[in-house]
C-alpha cells in the first residue's frame, strides 16, 4: 500500500471502494501537548480485541429499520527518547495547555472540547466525511478522548443518515510511568470506534453481514492511517515542548 498527501487506496474483496482524499477542511487529528490523532517508521501497531467499550454513546432517533453495526479497535505504540523535560510531565499537562496539532483539521471549542474534521472517504459509491465533536478528559499518565457528537457530511444519502445512527469512540493515550528512568519510553494510543446505523432502503438488498464487514474494514483502515500519523505528530510536539518551545503552534498541514 502506498500513501500520498493526496489520496490513499484500500482494496478489498468486498464490494467497497475506500478512498481517503486530502481536503484542507476535512480531517481528523488534534493533539495536546497531550494530544489526540497521526505516520512514523519507529512506531509499532496492533489490533486489540480487549480494549474497553467506549463509555459514551451518541444516539440519534431509532426506528424499526434493519441495522448494521461496525466496530474497529486498534493499539498504536511508539518508542520515545526522553529529553531534558520528561515525557511523563508532558503527558500530565492540563487540557487547557494542549496543542492543536493540525489547525486545518481541528478547531478548539474550549479548553477541553475540539471539533475534528475526518478525511473524506467512499463507502460503496458514496462520499462520507464525519465531523466529530470530542472532549478530552485528563487521566493519570495521559488522557482520554471521548466522542460527544458526530455529524455526517458528503453525498445526499449520507447526510440523510444524520438522525439514523448511534456512534461511540474513545482514544486513550498514555505513557508507561515505570519507564521514567529508561533511555526509551513507550507512548501508546488505544482506540475503539463503534457505529450502529439504520440500513438505508437502497442497501437493503445487500446482506447485512456484507454491509457490516465492509463498514468495519473502512473504520479499521481509517485507524490504520490516522493513528500512526497522530502518534508521529505527538512525538514531534513533545520534542518541541521539551526544547522550550511555548508557541503551541500547530505542526500538521492537513495532509495524510
């Protein structure tokens, strides 16, 4: 698979077209001086089946329509070399001091709330661009990013689903305090996304398991692309902070 700043393709034997297109107004990636979402050759990643279910669910109106459920989980870790200012101190900063990593993708609403524009992608033949409202909760050795609301933009049939789905997401970011004196420390992001959606009438001839498999693959591909990028940006932000840079300037440029 090859990634570029303009697009990324993912091929699947299922009837699905997944294309992530660079759009300076649509994407996903904020982060603090404790941050939020990012590609790094030094990072390692794995899918995690035992991550906790997100504690927060964003619901729209329910109906008797058949439903499809998509769930994706991923853990992304990267080794970080501590500088003069410790990584643990960086991860303990209050949310009000977090840096927005990519100003073209993230808007700060208040000290703990951010609006995130995810990259556009295609689900079957339809363009989808989620817009997320998330809140950061400070935790020991890190933070938790929780979904407050999700709005769908894109093709008309996609926009019409805005009152017909439930969504939940949590991204827990932490560093290992037991490695505070080590020459390398582990920075980890554990993320789980779950979506339940009423199946639109034009899709009801398609088996539900096919729709669910396709939707899950799309979510997994989003995490596969976005989490490494987020972690790389987070490490870069830590390095700037540890060197004494207090500008809090965004480091991202809107591209993948």
